[in-house]
């Protein structure tokens, strides 16, 4: 999974929830007896994911009996003790995972609050999050709500469905629409946040929960993700195809490196950030990018930069002598993202001064992480050709080098615009 660029497992770690109120059967009896056994294997699987640097997400494990409990709550009716006990029993596998620290996030499908009225659906989801997940199960991590299938004609307003999830207390929303509809949903959420102070407070709390999960992800890469040759051939091929498919050009057209004259010198500027793997913290994680680029453009000058010191006299000397500069920005934390954007500002300012008396330098920026954190619209206005590879292990860097060298077109889809 890690070698293919998957660092969040949005799938059931375990799914053996059964209807304990149904008529007994051989299968249900066996599952009742094996709940602890199956859950223990699920915990082991989740811990293995954690050691590999993959965060876990349990989805669709909430029992159908929950809806009956909620309907009674909604109608101010007494909650039937037997129904409540059934619900608690059906939640035991999930509770076992939570108690063992095997769950980083919980995802609710839209079906968990499948009511005809939109307002009731919002209240239903809020009930599930507040009363069941937060209070009954005592889970304080991120809760994700998955948007309904866009082909479901019973959903009358897909654009506002994510907004209802926001009001219900969801920390994250998975959008499944076309890009234009996704952008409309995001704009509707921003408008609601700007108009509702209470909602801003809710968003701040969600941010802290998601930040905690993201920090766990960034600090737990212990798998040797760069050792693709150690994979079986089929997995290695899959990993390479996955990275190539994800490379995203942020402007139309081919890489400016393609039009450089033969023998031109290219400066590769990369940040001094820790490798994604935990095996060799002394290595430069961007060496594979420099080696891969040299196959297409032999005169590559690879010079790292530090976030604390910024550009040195060495950087400025190289900038004054090269035909092109490839600036790499990498996601680690939001603080480092801001510092790297300042590096871009310094590089752009320095090049602009130098170009008064010499030809214009080709400018390229590689976003090796979340492009919404790293790429600024101002970069496009200043003539920077941007490409995103979303990660900086060897597979991603070799794939982006093919695009930079003009050997392959970027086929990824640019993300919708998210305000920083």
C-alpha cells in the first residue's frame, strides 16, 4: 500500500457486525463466538498499517439497530432497553478496535442517516456523531462523512449535502461529484463558515482532530517505501502505474525543460526535509529526482536549501548561471509549507533582478505533497510551470521526472481550489 502511495486506509478494518436480534443461525452463532478472535486479528492488521505509516479508518460498521434507537430519540419516545442493548452489542467490535488504539478515524456513509427530510438527516448524523461516537464509544478522533453516490436520484441537492454534514459535526467530507459541483459545495461551506461564528468554532475543533491524525501519519513512516525492486513484479508495476497516473500538471502544455537548448544547465533546488522512510534519516530524499532528471537533461546541479537559512550565496551564484530552475516544495507540516513558499518568493525576486541583463530563466515548481498547501496562484502569474506529484518517495519522484523531461504527459486531475 505504501509503495503505491496509499497512506490512509479508508476501508473497514473489520466488518463482522451481525443482527443480534435476528433469528439464530449457524453463521450468526459462529460469529458471536468468534467476535473476540476476529477483532484481535483486526487489531493486529491495524497495528501493521500503523508501523507502515498508514492511518486507519473504519467505515460502515454502525448497526442498523441504531436507526431505530434514533427514531425513538427523535420522537421523544422512550428508548426500548432491548433495542439499546442490541445496538451496544453490535458496536462491540468497533469498541474493541477503539479501545486498542487501532482506529484513527471513523467514516459514516450517507446511508447511516437515510431519512427523507434533509433537516432530519442532519440531526440524525449529529446524533450518531455526538451521542454514539463521541459519548457512547468515547472516540475523539476525526469523523468522516462520505457523500452520497451522485447517481442516486433520491438525493435532491448534492451540492448542499456536504454542508449539512458540516453542520452535523463531521470533521471531514468525502466529495464524490464532478469538479464543478465539488467547487460549488466547497464555496457553499465557506459562505456558511463566514456567516456563522459557532460553525467557525466547530471547524477549529475539527482542524485540531484532523491535524492530530495528519501528524501521526507524517511521523510514522517506518516502511522502506523507496525499495520498489524488493516488491514482486506485479506490485512494482502497479506502484509505478499509480504514481504515473497521479502526476498532475497545474498548467496546460509541456514542461519548459523540453524546449531548452542542448547542454543547458538546470538547477534543482530541494528542501532539507526528513525522508519518508525511517531506515536512513541521513539520506537526501530527493536524490532519486536528480538522478532521474539527469537521464533526460545531463547537466543537473542539485543544491538543497534549508528552511531556516533560506537562500545562500551559493544558491544565488547557481541562479545566475543556469538556464532553468526546478524548485521543489514538500509537505511536512503547515509551518514548513509557509517557509517553503517564502523560499519561492526569494527565488523569484532574485531571478527578476538578475534577468535585467540576461535572458529569462525557465521556472518550474514541483509540489511534492498537497498542492493546496504549496502551490500559489501568484506562481502562475510569475511564469512558473507547476506540477504535483503528491509525495516524495522514489516512485513519485521518478514519475514526475518523466513529466519534467517531456517523456510522459501528466494525466492527474487538478484539485478543486481550497483557501489556505
